[in-house]
């Protein structure tokens, strides 16, 4: 065997060993993105609930996780500054959830916000546009790196929704607590132009009775349930200052607008009733619970040149925008 053949075999063996050593990293990057655990609190992996099997825990890069959450919440044509504002809200929520402590085993809590995987994002945007939109969402995460909202030295509560009914809700009115004074009524007239802002649903009284059976039965409304309901059995008793239903009577049962919304899977608890021949027509305004930031108005503010800091200050007045570097051990 001549020297040339020996050298070629040696090079082939060296190349094979190099690939063998790097293979776990290559696979990890392909699956989770390029996030790695670092000692200085840089990019790292987190444990999250699997998107398909909730009892299964998987590891994913922190940046990849935030990007996947953003992709599931915010449409691809959203303005960059609105996207950044949303990234800050999501990051704050995740830090807040970890700040409450650890699991029973003493380990950091498993994160459970729903997110889109690479494959799901590709399916949503299409293979041709995937890279463009993916990079847009990644930049929103990276350009707000470590930025959170705080109130009185703790992580703020940062709810958000797709669009309000024209005003966002007060947490004091909706939840009956003064703990979140920065989640207050905000005028959002541009939400009236939002996609699917007004929707109409028709239900028979039997359908509503079945869907609301848990709290109707719990309220000992058995006699009423047996004889059935009519339009006269539905009465909106009170609404908050933003226009969302607070108290609703169904027969002899009193429930909240949010209970009714959830039971019927309505897009909003800002609704009204009208009678139909065989049931009831429900007209809703807005999409979501109406608390915190309206994504639609945030996007319109960004179109007008507002920065993500200005957007957050509008919706969460009284909070502080701060850089907060988390230790990797927290996750």
C-alpha cells in the first residue's frame, strides 16, 4: 500500500471521527435551534410541555421557544414594534411563572405556554416564506433580549388579547382585585376595524342548556332546566365600564359573562342577545378577554411610528420596562 493511499485513508478516518463527534450538536441545532447552555446566563435550553403530549416534557432552545409562542399568537404581517411588545409580554409571563417557585420535586417548573415547532411554523407560513417570517420573529425576541415589565419590584401581570370591544377592561372590575392597577381601561377605537370584530352566533335553548349544564346544575336550577328556557330567561344584569358583561341571569341562575363565554366558546364576553324563532342570537364584539394589551391596537400604533416601549407604556401605565437577566438554573 503506497503512501498516497495511506494518507487518503487517514483523512477519511479523521473526517468520519469529526462528523461522529459533531453529530449530537448538529442534530440538536436542527431540532432545537442554536441555543446552548452557558454559564454566564446567555442562550440556554428550557424544559417545556410537549405540544402533542401534555404529560411529556421536552427540551427546546429558549429563543426557539419564545419564537414559537410569538408565531402562535401574532399574525405574520404584524408590525415589528408590535411584535417586540408582544415578545416582552410573553417573556414577562414566563419569568413570572418561574418566580412563583419550583415544582414539588424541587426542580424548576416545566413551562407550559403553547408554541409552534419549526414544522408547524413551516406549515403555517409555507416553505417558501418560512425563513423570512421566522427571522422576523427571532429578531423581535433577540432585539428585546432580557426585557420585561416590572411593577413594585416584581414581574407584572401582562395579559393580552386579539382585539377589544373598543376599550380594554379594568382588572379591578373584571377580577375584583386592586393588585393590578396598571391593567386598566384604555380607549382602543381602532379595534372597531379589527378582523372578525363583530360576530353573530345562533343557539337553540336546548343547546345552551347543555353547554351551560355544569353551572346551571350547580346552582340547583333543576326545576327550571326540566321545563326548559325561553328568551325571557336570559337577562344581562350588568356590564363593566368597557362594555363586557359582568353578570348574567339564565332562568334562576346568576353567572358571569366570562363563564357564559367559555361555556359557549364565544370569542368575547362583550355580547348582546336577540330573539330568534327557535332560539337566541348572540352578537359578540372583540376577540379575547379584553384585559391588557390589544394586539390589533398595538399593531396600529406601530404603523403610526410608535415604539414597543411606547406601546407597552400605553397599555401598562405605571409599570417599568427593565432588563432582567435570568440565571440559567432558574429554568
